[in-house]
């Protein structure tokens, strides 16, 4: 774990455990408002780390601040929204909602349709493959 990214006490899953205090992520999101380049913000780095470690709700929480600060339209905003929706898809799997996972994966693929290479340091093909894995797990009822 990166030293500057706080680990939440648990991965929040609605209906299964307690939600984090409302202000828990405020410090992480603060750099977004300060206007730092996206890839250097703690929110961006935390969002990617949270996604990788299974903190899907938390990933959405911090990346939403990044998404709102990005120009619309832009490939960077689409990439960020795709990451948020992938986190949502993975969360829906944990909640036992495979149909919602499939619907969200369609949204992710649509956001990536015209994208290639890497955007904000995230490889588009990697993100597509993560969505395919989530779709397969949803179809298998995991």
C-alpha cells in the first residue's frame, strides 16, 4: 500500500456493513480542488489502489471528485467514469446483483469505444479486460 493512501477500516458494501463516516474521504479529495494534475492527486491514486484492492464503493467515492473536476467532454473524463462504473459493477457482484453488473459493464465498454492506448496512465485494453472478467463472473453467478 502506498504510504500516503489511508486504508479504510473495511470495504463498504451497502446492506452488508456500516458506511464510513461522511467526512472520511475529505482529505483524500482535497487535492482535486487544489487544481493539481489529475494523475498526481491523492484521489486519483487512491481510487486506482482501492479498485485494485477490492474497495469498490470507496473507489467510486474518491474518483467521483476527480470526474467532476475534469473537462466535459474529454477522454480523461470518460476514462474516470469508466473506472467508476467498473467499481460499481464489481460492487454489485459483491451485493449479489449480477444483472446490474452486466448493465454497468455495457456502460464501461461504451465509454471506451473510441479510446485506445493509455489515458491518465490507465491502459484502455486493461480496463476492457477487467470489464470482461466482471461480466464472466456475473454470468457464472459469483
